[in-house]
C-alpha cells in the first residue's frame, strides 16, 4: 500500500518535468535543416585590434635626432678650447670647522683657553 502512492507521485513528477521540458525545447530546439523563427541574439563584432607601431632602434654610430640636438648657437669658437668654469668650493658647516680646529689646537698642545680662542679664529677664516 505504501508503494503505490510513491510510484504515483514519482510518475506525476516525471510527466510534469516532461511537459516543462517540451515547452523549453520548443523555444530553443531547431531540427536539422530548419531555421529558428526568432533569431538568436548576436553580439556586436569585436573592435579592431589597436595599431601597434614599433619604434626604430637608434644605431650607435648615427647622430641623435634633430629634436635632441642642441639647437642654440654655440659660444665656443672653433680652434680655441673653452674657458674652464670655476665654481667656488662648497664650505663645510661651522660645527665641522670648529671640531677640526679644536683637534688642531689639541695637536699643537694648546691649553683649553688657548684652544677656544684658536678654534674661534680658525673656524671663521
């Protein structure tokens, strides 16, 4: 007795699935040699690939392109070497100069008071 209701429920479930499957297949399925009534949606064509330009590798012997050359007129006259550019030397910080002068004063054997006077005059030169 228990098996009969289970078999009936399973049978109805299979029939119900078949009915739904028929509806779904009727919308999508096309037989061989048949065209669908509703055309499938198509995606737009892919965009064309970007244009890739490979830059030309410069040769070691070739001069630089005109854009990279110095376009200002030169100040150096042919046949004469350019004048040397003299830059003042960068001065050390005062604390470094005082420490160096204190060390020199100690090497000279000066007393602490003499060393202080020597370092003041030496560091400000």
